[in-house]
């Protein structure tokens, strides 16, 4: 304890002198003693007991439980109260037995798995994580270690030389969070800025990178948490919470992708979303009355803008009360939703958790309460409201039954909003009590999981009463939300900086396990100019969730409201997204199986390439495994693009780009810089107006010549039911081997019959190929020119049509088959 006090005195060098004058020496001595009582380190280990899944340590000031969850995951749970948490809202995995060996020495305890070593110092308790060859991955900072000050618990970690930090989900700022600090407390951050913190969601998980080593740390604590990555100090990184245990999981892998897979093994992975939810969503705060909703739907179809969902904001409700309809604006909601469905539109509606107090009596005893048992009330859209306690199973059941009424009316998607919880005044009292699975907890402990539990209640109600895959969207979230819902980044602003920050937020959420993410395209607040809107629509086509949304009392933000040129640009990129749906859907399938996100920071693949953290390049990302996307703000005429290792093609004309180069690209409002990685396999379809339309019988398989072998797992099912869990799907590995000039389609797995009866192969970069051998049958290839974007019209007599590039490719077409298909590409067939 002396070392802690000495550090405190060092931080506050005038403490003794000033306070000696003010209070006298005896008072100072008393304050020293008080500080020593309040600030506790774990202390020395007194006893060690082993069990099948780890060890339990009894220390001077705390108990510590260390558990093995896999060969790559260890849990450290430090309890100064000597009580371990009974359950977790975030973690689904369980500790595993017999994956480790323990060596109990005089001064150290060593826990070894197949992946790394956990080294525990006995005097005092401290933890270091090392590779099997002895390299330090991460370690407690000597002299600081793990501590509790009042109710705050903190782990201090030695700051490694040139260490970088990525993750934490929905956070402002740059990709690399070195020298920054962040707080997690779910907050309604209306009109947030580019440096605002905290925001709507809390994801207390990050990845550290140094010396070609990487690790992940997940702090499973629902209190307000704080992360410091060397902000205002050059000694330590730290993480901690304002209450509860210092309960964290340490993950080590050779790659960032391996860490993400392990993290999602802990916290769960998304279910496969319905296919329609991957289309384009048109939204506004608000579309009303019903005739206006139909006008928007008809205009989308009239102008040939593909769209699968129209979203209704709070004005569809009667006096803004959830689960109601305004009888004047929407006199027959079932009929309206049927009309929309007939035109290929699914309807998503907003729900807020506040239940107006004068209508809450029929719900029963399910609401949040003060410590004296009285229901908590606060004002929000409907007036004075009570709030279901979604940590109470009875509240979940009640909410699920209310969801049923919407589903019976034809609602297809649920949008959860205001669930931070957001109330007028934005300051909920601390003395509100949550059920918390029977454990009871205050608002301080339970706030951050309210949005998670609301989404869970809606998800479970949807599955119970509809039997189809839900589409859930939420603003507030906590780790584990990927099991139930997509997440969007809240009330952003129509500014270039917000568009690019949104890109980084989606990449960060991908790191933290949430694959289905989006932002309000065009900016919710304010008004975008035509260039910004066009750029945002282009980038939005390459995000997991593509939604256009706009604030009330602002200029409309549908694609046709910015003029004919922007309309054609928007249509081009929405059409491109729909052509890519076989690729996108297959990539979501991968996310559901592995946790690897759809939208990927370059750090997942190039973690130790310093260039990707450069402010000039940190907005670049991979969309799936094939596309490198480089968004820029709307005022730039030229953009600097960095190309990491691997060869690439321009999407629009197949021009090639050398690896590990920087190129200055001329920027046009008509084209988003997009490149295709060499060796990529990209299945596409014909464009459609909505996912309920048939794309025809031909699947187009684009293959880009490269130097490395590649595998793509093509996936297809009915797009809406859970039948795929019973093997009713079509899954097929497509393998490209440049050394053999071969493309192999394995025999499909699953009992679902593909809707595509024909396969057309489109070969990029195979200029010398003139024949192919398909299952021992020689075929000729044709030379064709293709374009992924339609030309931009000449809108004035003096103007010219603007073409946007074309690719010269080699093509051949065959019948689809349930057997293996082997293709050899050769310049000459003998």
C-alpha cells in the first residue's frame, strides 16, 4: 500500500504542504490512513484452490477466480467484495475443463494452454500473459496492478512500446485509440459531434496490438466503464468500472480475426437475417398519413429505385404510444401494410419503451421501481410514462405478446428507439431498482443492458409469434446485442465528417462482434448538399444495413429530391447492391458462423501495417473479402488511396493496382473508389426492384485473376424462415487455384434447391484464355464488355452522356449441377 500512497503524493506534490497548513499534521495523517483504507490493491495471495476449469485465489483484500473458456480465452474475475457474479447478460459460453495445466511455484502460478501462458505473481497478486515462447503479450503495471478506490475497480496494464488499440464499438475519434480515453454509459447523444463520448451503446471490448502480437480484453461489467489507452500518461493503459467486480476475459490469437472469433464465441453470433433486410430501406421522421406512405412507395417503383422496406417513425402512433395506430392518419393499418407488401415492401415500425402511465395498469407489475416499491415515471413522447423492466421475465413476456399484435397487422421489422433509457431531462435517478434476473440491481448497474434486453424481448416475441427470422434494429446496445438485433449509429448530422466517422463506427462495431450495422444515410439532422448525399448513398451501398433517414421539418431526403443526376447516381449504387445480394447474403452467412463482420477494418487483415492507421487511410475498409472501399468527403477533387499487400483491380474498368502503393485518384461524384482483391470470387444476380422478385435463372460468378488461392462459401436458402437450421439450404465452396488455373465448385451441401439453374462465369484479368475445360469437356469462351454502373444521362442539349467504365472479360455459361464442377482455364487446349 505504501507504493500506492507514494504515487498519489507524486501526482499531488503539494498535497502535504497545502493541507498541513489547512488542517495540521494530525489531520494529514488521518487522511493518509483514510486513503489507504479506500484504495485497495488485491494484495498477496494467501491460498490457492484448483478446480477442473481453473483456480480460485484467496488474497488479502479480494478473491480471484481464474477460469479457462478455451485454449485462447481465460477469465480473470477479481472480487473485492469476495462475491462472484451469478450470471452474465453478455456471455453465453461456459468455462471448459481439462484445457490447461497448472504449475504452482514459490513465487508464481503458471496456467498453460495450447495458446498462451497466464503467469500469476503471488506477492502481490498480479497477472501477465505470455506466448508459449515467453514473449509478453500483456501484463499488469507493477506498483498499480488491480485496485479498488471507493467502489471503482480498475486494472492497470503496462503500456507497450508503439502499442495500438482498436475496438470499443460505437465510438467517435480515429481507428487507433492510442492516447485516448473513453467512457461507456448508454446516452441519448442527440446531434453528437465528432469527438462526443459517450454515445448510445456500450461495447467494453478492445484489441491491443504490438510487436506482431495481438490480444483482446472484454470487461464484462455492466456499470459505467472507463478505458484509458495512454491518455494523459505514458505509463499504462487501463480499464475499469464504477462498481461491481473487475471481471474480464483475456483472448490471445495470432490474428485479429481469431480474436474476433473467440470474442463472439463468448458473447454469441448473429442469426442469419431475412434477405429483405439486406435491401434498401427508405425512412423519414415521419411518413404520414397513409397516402403519403403509399406515394413514397409508388415513387420508388415509378423511378425504378430498388427498395425492400419503408419505415414508420413515431407519427404512425396514437399520441406517440407504442403498439397503437393513429386512427386519423392510419385508419386501416392492416390494409395499408397489405398494399405495401403487394408492391414488394416490408414495413418496419418504431417502438419506444415508455408506456404512458394512464394506460400502464393493464400491464401488471412489470415496471421499473424506486427503492420503496413505487413505479418510476418520467416524461417522454407520450407524456408521463412507466418503463418495462426488461430484466424481469414477466416484462419480457408482456412485451412479446404486444409484439404479436403488430405482427398480426403485417409489420415485418421492429425498430427499438429511445432505449438508453432516454427521457426528458436525460438524468434518470440512481435509486431505481431492476429485477436483474432475481438478483436486484440499481440503475447504476443495469442501465447499460436496458437496450440489449429490450431488443431481446422483441426478438423472442417475434420468433414466438411469427416463426420467421426477425429484423430488429436498436439504438442502445451492449455486448451480445448481435444475437438479437442490428444496430444503427443514432442521430447523426449531414456533414462530411459524420459520414466518415460513421464508417469508422461501423468498422469498430464489426470488431466488437456486431456484423449488422448502419448509419442514417444523408445525415439525420441538417441538410446534405447534392454531392454529400451522392457520396453517402454510394458508401451506404457498401455497408451492412442501408437506410436513408431524415429529421422532421427538414428538406426531404429521398433519392429524387436532389435532382436527376443524384437520382441516377443513387439508383446506380442501389442497383449494384441488389446485384451483389448473393455475395452479401453469403457474407452474412459467414458472419453468423464465425463472427467475422461484413464491413471490415483493414486492421483485421493488416494489423501491423502502420499505413492503415494513418488519418489519410483509416476510413478505407473491406466489404466482405472481395472489395476494398475508399470513401472520401464531398468536397475533395482528388483522393489518396493506400493499397496494402495483394494485387487489385478497379471495379469499374479492371485496371490493375500494384500492392503496397499509394495512388492519387481523381474523384468524381459519379463513382465511389472501389477495388476488387485479386483472386476474388463474387457471385451476382440480375438487378431486381425488391428481393421478392425473381432475379432470373442465372447466377453470375465473377472471378478475378490473382496470385493466391482463394475460397468463397456460396450460400442460399429461402431467405426468411429458420428452415436452414434443419439443413434446408444450399451451400457450396467455390475454389480458385491460380497455380492450376482452375475454378472448382464443390458439390452443394444441404437439401435446398438453388433458384439458379444456370451459371455464367465472368473472368477478369484472364486476357489470354480462349478455351476452358469443364468436367473434361472443352468449351470456347466469349469476349464481352460489361459495366457495373449505367451511364449518367445527358440532361441538357449541350451535355454528353457520362459513361462510368467497362470491363473487358471472358465469359462462358453452363448448366448448374448438384455435382462437383471443375473448370480449367487455358490459353491453349491440346
